[in-house]
C-alpha cells in the first residue's frame, strides 16, 4: 500500500532551478498534496522508505486539431502511461494538464503542457520547482526526426537538437541539460516537404501501428530509465 503525505503550501521553492516565484494554487483547483509517497513497510530501523518523485512530461500541442499528429507522440505516451497505471489526468497546474500517481512504488507526476510545443518550458520549470523534482528525475518524451518512425532512443542527457520544445524546457531549467529523455522517432519529411507541415501531419496506418507498438512497451523502457541502466 502507498499513501501520500500532505504538506503546507510553500510559495517560494528552495529548488535551484528555475529562479522563479511559484504562485500558490487556488483551493479546489490544483493538486492539494506534495508529490511524496512512502512505502507502507518500514525499514529495519523503524524508518519508512521515501522515494524521490519523477516528473514525466510529454510534449505536444493541445486541441483536437493536433490529435494524432507526429508532433504529439509525447502526449500519446503520457496517455498510454495514464491509462495503464490508472492515473487520472484531471488537474490544471502551471499551464499543464497533470495527473499524480505512481508506477509501482515510485511516485510520479504526469504532465502534458498546454502551452503548445515551442513553449513547453513554461510548464516544466514551474512544475519541477513546485514539486521539488531533481533534474535527474525529469523525464521528457518528445518526437525526434533524426530517428526512423517508431524507433525509441533513451538518453540520460543531451542538447535540444533544434527541437524548439526541448530548447524551451532547457531555458526554463536555467540552461541545464542533465535530464533523461524518451526520443520517439518520427522520420524525416519526404522530398522537399515543409518540416512544419510534416510535424503537423497525421501518421499513415503503417506508421501509426509502429508507434502503438512502441507505446505499449513503455514499461520496459521505464525500468531502464528509473534504474539508470541506459
């Protein structure tokens, strides 16, 4: 069994990134508990085991217009985890749709920024600061054109690779880049096709099946990331 511990609201965080003031959430609208979950079984010395929370963020654009497009594979992965783990995505905080729960004994915060991809950092920075998530536990899930469609690359850190969403996240984490990523391959635009048009295009039936297979294997990939074995 797991249970959450509530804490008094803290409006100025002690996390070193980003250097911002986090506004107090209004009652009845935002999550009322800090993202800290303890195992019910005590250690031999009587103390309970505490797990460091993870912030898992999928990048994408909000609205039905963008549902199923290549640029929204980050959102799709979050939806998959939410459904599989029974985590309700029913709260708006820091310009993001969020859900609080756990994968096994590890507490997690799922987030889908509603700022549009290029401004995703406006959600990630404040959420990381408010929930006091260390940089190494911020997992970013996003589309990657340098990989073939349906191929996943796990990275412990890296640059933004000209991805404006990742660039925004780094900017709102004081330029830090030491956070893990799920890079989901979507392939390159064919011929002289405009890159923006390609990103906002929906997958073909074959491409969609490849992405679905990848999403269904999230558990295996999560074990590698959460254990640091990648």
